[in-house]
């Protein structure tokens, strides 16, 4: 685009923003996330390093209104079908639910939290709608992106951003999903609330003393170029019930020690990133996935998911799941030529291959003020 056209586009964007703010309309985006090291130990008092992924996002729009309305999305909350096979096909691919229940759940959790903490909410009402381009069931945290963007809208509509600390917000997002029976941990929600690259420590002591983990934003320039692989229709992958959580609760020694080792990949990864020791980063990423595979087993992970990891490893790259499966994050130690080999291999295998775009932190001044002073600084 020419500089002149850029200028016109910029003015149009500003005009639209002004029009929206005059009408009291609030819009927030929340991005997908990549668990780079340590996941899923976040669910087990472990540690993680994750970042906000600019390639995909969800957006939520809040418009002041006479009634309180949650607007179904025209495609994600489809209730009108061409035929019975269309309905069945849709349920088989995407399940029964869209985002409406997520918006309702965060409204409930936000209200309860405000009440319990003597945060006064005005009587205004609103219409809440959403959109998302985060591929579903790919372990890129599409559900919490919708919840996170909605929470941000509520914070601004009720003007309580300064009263609900940044560290607490991931818990609210997680609680909204727990309310719906969605099994999840805090890692994703932390990355989505903070943006950028974050080191997280979920040690039992922190969780019990503070009610949340310790979260340290890191400079995104510490990251080498990374790539993302995902499957557009991730079939049955990762859906087989896993017994890992029960085994951990039952004190299974192998699961407990393996989870500690997974958590250590994040601790060692912190030093490796700070020193830009990318050889070490590659070995930690591989180790992280290998430990997951030993704990969960091939059936629970799914053949397609394992193939996504293997396709990268066959060209000598390091790879692991971004979340619980469906997408893989890759580091190519040999640089662009290796990435090209991988791109070709992905095309042959029918996987989508994309360079990763890391989103910088999007905390504003009001958000940062809610943080305790030693957690304000980026490491
Ligand atoms: N793209 C989407 N559009 C609408 N709702 C979604 C979308 N992705 C997830 N959800 C909602 O979140 C719930 C959990 O989604 P999940 O499969 O865990 O996705 P993810 O791993 O991407 O977070 C779904 O049952 C649905 O209610
Ligand atoms: O297993 C994991 O790595 C993560 O799984 C969940 O994320 P999802 O995007 O649904 O795959 C969970 O919410 C995270 O806390 C785990 O680390
Ligand atoms: Mg989810």
C-alpha cells in the first residue's frame, strides 16, 4: 500500500474508533497462544513459558443496549441447517457448542467476583457479540481467547479495570471455562491476558499463598524464528480419555517425576532464552514432547498429532505441541533452508505450515498499575 493510501486508511480507522467510542461501543481482541515449554505441567503446580500468537485471534464487541443480550455467532452458533445430514455433519465436526455459553459464563464469573470483592457495578446493560478465526480443537486456546476478550470488554464497560488485578484475570477466565466443565489450566489464560512472552511459575506455594502463579513478562526479541504446523480437520486426535490426571492425584511416582521434569524444561528454557542458547532450546522442546508422549501414550495423543511432530523432526527441526494437541510449534536450528524443507514436507502431508508471529504485550498503563512493583519489569 502506498504511504498516501496508508494515511487514508489510518484516518478511516481513527474515525471508526471515534464513532465507536461515542456510541460507547467497546471492542477487544485476544490472540491464540503457544505453549513453548513446560506445558502441561501448569495443571500440576509446574512451570511454563508461553507466548501470544498473532496469527489468530478472537474479538468481542460490547454495545450498550436496553436489554442484556448475548448474540449467537452466525456460523459458530448455527441453529438453522440445510438438511439433517448438514446438522449431523456439523455436530460431528464442531460439537454441540459455540461461543455463546462462554460469553454467558464469563458474565456470571465476573459478576460473582465483583460481588465477593465489593466492586460496585453500575446498572447499564449491553449486547455482547464475538467473532474468531482461531482454528478449533487445535490446542491454540480458541475458547479462552473468546472469554479473555469478553472479560476485557466487561472491565471497560463497568470501568473496573483498575480494581481487578492482572494476575487474577487468568483465574476468572479459567473459572468461566471450569463452570462449563471444560478441563484446562492457567498457562493459556496467562499468555492471553498479558500478551508477549511470559515465564510462569505455578509452584504450590505461590498458588496457595497468592491464589495465582508468579508471572514474569520476557522480551519477545529473545525468541528465534518459530513455525506453526496444524491440521485443518484434526479428526479424533487427543480425544481419547487420558488417565494422567488421576494417576497424578493417586501419587503415581512416574507421572509425578515426569511432570517435574516437564516443569524443569521451562526453568532451563528461561536461562537458555536469556542466553540465546538455541541449541539448548531445541533439545528442551524435544524433551518436553517426549515426556508428554511417555506419560500419555500414543493412543491418547493421536496418530495425526504425533505425525505433525515427526514431520518436523524428520527434517532435523525441534517440535512439540502448542497445547494438548492439534497444533505443533517448531524451531529450525539450521535456518530458512530447513524451514523450506519442512514447508514442502507439510504440504505433502496435508498440514498447514505458517511462520509464527509473536504479539507483544498489550497491557496498558492501568493494567500495569495493578501489578505489584517487582512484577512490572520485563526480564
Ligand atoms: N471457534 C470457536 N467458535 C465458537 N466457540 C468455540 C470455538 N472454539 C471453541 N469454542 C467453544 O469453546 C469450547 C471448548 O473449545 P476447545 O475444543 O477446548 O477449543 P480450544 O482448544 O481451541 O480452546 C467449545 O465447546 C465451544 O463452546
Ligand atoms: O496440555 C496442554 O499442554 C494444555 O492443554 C490445555 O490447553 P488446550 O489449548 O485446550 O490444548 C490446557 O488449558 C493447558 O493448561 C495445558 O497446558
Ligand atoms: Mg480450550
